[in-house]
C-alpha cells in the first residue's frame, strides 16, 4: 500500500485528510476486493459531491484497488505483509510525534493501529492455513 500523507496533505485540510486517511484504514480491512472497490467507488462519489478534490486514483491505489480489481491479486503475500507492516510503522511514527496523548486524534490513531495490526495477523494466519492445506 502506498502512503498518502505527502499526496493528501498538499491538497486537503487537516479534517479532510483525517477523514480520507480513516476511510483508507477501514477499506483495507474489507477482504473481498469487489466489495472494497464498490465501497471505494461510493466514497469517491461522496468526495466529489462534497467537493473534496484530490487524485482519486491514488486513493484507489492506497487501498489496493487500481482501476482493475485483479491488479491487487497480483501482489505476493510478502508484498501484502510488507504493505501492512509499513502502514503500522507509519501509524506508530505519527503517534510518537503527537504531543497530546489524550487527544481524539491520538485515540483515532490507536484505533487504526489496532485495526491494521489485526488485519495483518489475520492475513498471516490465512497464509499459514493455505500452506498447511496445500
């Protein structure tokens, strides 16, 4: 997964950025790529309706849905694990840089960290089961 901070920070105000970043974290937890793409399409339409403008193709890329849903399936398990691991590191870095550890933004980051960590653990477990049954 690519990191959107430099892309979005330039185009969006802080509230819009936090919203889009949170949506990305939620969408990467949707396992079925067709469902993920369908939800992403609805979110992009909502962004457009609310005049939240940025490069939407980067949004799709960040959640693993390029224009072609099958593109995601080309990623190897190690690439997917690396992507989740990078996302976890970025969230931890962001949390470490925050001064107010009691703020809502910090709590949001804690929730993201927990969700992405659980997604990574679930994915690793799936891969272990696939290897065991192969």
